[in-house]
């Protein structure tokens, strides 16, 4: 007589199903393990929070390539969180603010806001510095906790929802540096003093989310800002040694790497302290450098020029992107949309590197 162990049968069946999915080239992550996505950050993934009531951001050519209408995304098409939602077969994330007090957000929600910083505005006053936006990570976390209290009162209910949700925490912190570097009167070296406090703020948010029951949190790093057209235009140098072999500004890329190294260390430490939680460090810097180093591999022309802007050579950053700006071609052939934000094509490349590897460990689609 042959006896069967129930546990063994189910284990074998699971291995068989996963093998079939892999043979069919179907990502295992599409099995539906993440029923919701909650995201925090800035304009890189804002899906309409800032534009809610801000008509000037709702004008064409924003939204021209995917939605064929402006949606509040600071892009020609989809942003990173859109690609993540679609990969997990979820609806695109709605912005939180339009339904902040009434929405149930059954598939998750997006708390990211254009111009957001990690640190609150009063933090920068010690350096006699002001930031133009008031939204920051702590404010977004407050909105999130208010939402969870409304839709899932009680610790057990929150843990159930967050245990089957994917959290995207950032990229956040980039604007803390952008506003300083963009001031034009501040010594750039001082920005390094922000890094420990930004790490502490991000780390505190991760701990809060874990305490509420989150099991999968993606923590992206910062982009290579030395390759951003607005930086290249605003920090031109006559010294060829200030540029790398790709035409990017060395000092600013090194600064991004400094932030990223500290972030990686913090994520690794929290992972050791929370072995039952998947903290995924997403390497946006490395993924973006793929099309900086070899743009033609992705059908991109010059990755350092802006698609929507002015006529100044070579970066086209002398005019903000709006309905009167010059379009230098199809956005799918550009990495930069408006000189500061990327095109949907660039975001797709980055998201694929996170979803399928090698720019996340483990790749996001293998977290189920």
C-alpha cells in the first residue's frame, strides 16, 4: 500500500506548478500574492496627488504616449508604480488625496506627491534653507495610517491587509538634495550632512510599516543625478575631468552613490533584525545606468537630452515642458522627459530591472 503525506503532496504540487510557470515564461509573481500596493514618494511615482486641483499640470503633452491625455503624472506616460501594478495584474494605483477621507482603496493607493522630501520643511531651517514644498514622508505616513484606521480598525485587520500587500517606499530623499543643489548659492558639500537624518527617517518609516504588519517592502535608491539634463545644464563645467566617459557629472553621481551606500547598509541591517519580512533594496541607480551606458540597446538616442523643453543645445532644458514647448521627437526614443523626470520608456526599463532582476534582490516578481 502506498501512503501519501498531505504536506508532501502539496509541496510536490507547488514545485510542479512553479516549474510549469517557469517553462512557460510566466512570472511566478503573477500568481496574485500581492493583492494591493501602497506607495510613498515624490514626482517619480505621483499618479495625480499634486495635480489634483493644479490645472497647469493637466495639460498636453503630459500623458501623450500611453493614456493619450494628461493624468497628473509628471511624464509622457506611465510611471514606475504603474508598471509594478500591471506586473501583478492590479489596477493602476489611484492617488490618495482626491478620496482621502472616503475612499476604500481595495487594490491599494498612492501617497506620493510631486516635490515631496524625506525631511519636513522646518528641518532645513538650521541651514537657513527653505524648500518650496510642504509634503514630506512623515505627512504621507500620516495619511496612510489614517486610511488604515478607517478601512481596517484593529491591529489584526491591519496586519491581514498589509500581510498581503506590497509596499513601495520611495524613491524618497532625492528632493532634499535637489532643492539644495538647485538653490545656486549653497555649498554643495553641505548636503552630505542631510544623509544620516534622511536614513533615520526612512528607517523609522520602515519600522512603523513592519510594526503594522507589512511583509514585503521595496526601498529604492536614488538615481544618477549627474546624468540628469537639469543638473548638466545647471552645473556646467569647463573642466573635462568633472565629467565621466558618458558625459555625466562625476561629483553628483558620486553623491548619489554615497546616499545609496548608506541606504543599502540600513536596509541590510533592518533585514537582519526582521528575518520574516522581505525588505527589497531596488537599485534604480544601476538600472538607469544601463541606458546611460548603452542607450541604443533600448532604442534611446542621447540619454542626456530632454524630449520636451526648449531649443538650447545640447540639453533642451531652457524651457519648462508645457503645451508651448518643443517636442524633440517620440518620447520612446528619449530617457529624459522634461529635464528632471524620465520618460515612460525609461521607467519601463528601470521597472523591468526591478521586477525581473538584476536590480533587486530578490527580483520583485520572485517574492511570492
